[in-house]
C-alpha cells in the first residue's frame, strides 16, 4: 500500500513555501509552529509526488533545486489565488470583519490620509487596517507579492505589474526659512536654484527623482547638502539654517508654522498621486471602498 496520499495537499505547499523562503528547515518549522521532522516529512511527501528533489541538502545548507525554484513561482501564485478566493467569500459578510493592507508614501500619510482613514474606521470598525509608510517601489513590490491590497503613491510607476489610477495632481513648492534669500519672493524660477544649498529626499523616492528631472531640464544643479527619508528632518534643517527644500503642495500641515512656501515657475513642477492596484488580481471590497473614498475626496473638485 502506498504510504503517501494520492494527491498534493495545501499543507505540503505551505510547508514547501516556508522552507523555500527561509532556506532553513528549522526556521521554517518554527515559523509554522510545527516540529522540524514534521516539516521534513511533508516536504518529502511532496517530492515523492513530484518525482524529484526540491531542495539540495548539503550538510546544514539548503538551497532550491531548479525544480524547486520553478515550483516556488507556481505555488506562490496558487496560494495567492486561494487567498483571493477566501477574501471573495468573505465579501458575503458585508465588510463586517476583515483586513485591509495599504502601503502609502510619506507625504500623503502626513497630511492627506488621516481624514480619509478616520472616516473609514468610523464607518467600518470591524475592518482591521494595516497601514505602512513605504517608498513607491516598495509599495509596488508589496502589491506584486501579495503583501499589500492597495497602494497610494505616484504616477508613473516602476513595475509593469501595477494598475495606476490617478486621483490628485499637486504642485511641488519651494519651502524656506525666514533667513533664506528667497524668503520674501512671491515666486522663484527653477533655474534660480542652480548652486543653492538644499536638503532633499533621498533618490529612493520618486518625488526626488521627479525634482531632479525638473531641475535638470532647466540646467539647475543645486548643492544638495543633506539627503533624508524624513519630512521632519527636512523641515527641521530649514528652520535651523538658510537651506531650502522642495515639498509637495500638501506635504505641510497647518501646524507647520514659520516656513515660507513659494511657488516655482518656468516650468511649474507637479506630481500626480494615484491609487496603485495589483494587476489582474482580486480587489477586496474593503480596498474598493477605501479607493472610492479617495476618489470622492479628490476627484470631486473638493480641495484637501
């Protein structure tokens, strides 16, 4: 009698994916809250069904075989589809409970997200929200691997597997302290920033790359004395020195006093915020509802 069941089980796939991710059977077993022999046995059953090894085991080292790498791609996709099916079934509960995972860029989470977030929580208290502040690329990667349901970032995107839905266009503005040479100006040409000391976001951020392009197009090369991933650090540097920065129109809160906000011209730099969706994947009711709240707020003509 065959000691293996005549089919591949979801448990075997889950155990395989955990081991493939960590490349360490003991760590994978701890993650799954099972014993290492149990995990090894399930993977051995899977290998027997498939007719070959999925892992090369060399002493304590583990690595995927060519077959294992191929299976990992298909198995990950299958598990994501099963999770999408589970979410689809949960739609029948009318958003009484569930989870919504959102990745959001820093400046949006600072000023524009809180009011929408508050409205969603009030209306749907049973939905557990998991909000992560990430770079645009990290958001796209999260959508692609299934760890995020919805992204709020910028257009254009870096990866092909992302559906983009623009919701808000805003200007990029020069922000200075009271001692800056531009502090009393009504507007500043982009070309005038050539050689000026500035603090900017790091190049991990699409906004920074967009700023660099606008400046480069007019031949302006500012002296970037500080790069940071923190809006608070940028504003703090401006308050304590004569450096300047460029911040999105809605990157400042009403409580951020003491700064001079100056429009830029020739040309006027803008960026487009967008809802990012995983292409060809199921969109949960909670994600669609949150997206609609964004559209209602920003596409209705109402200004934030």
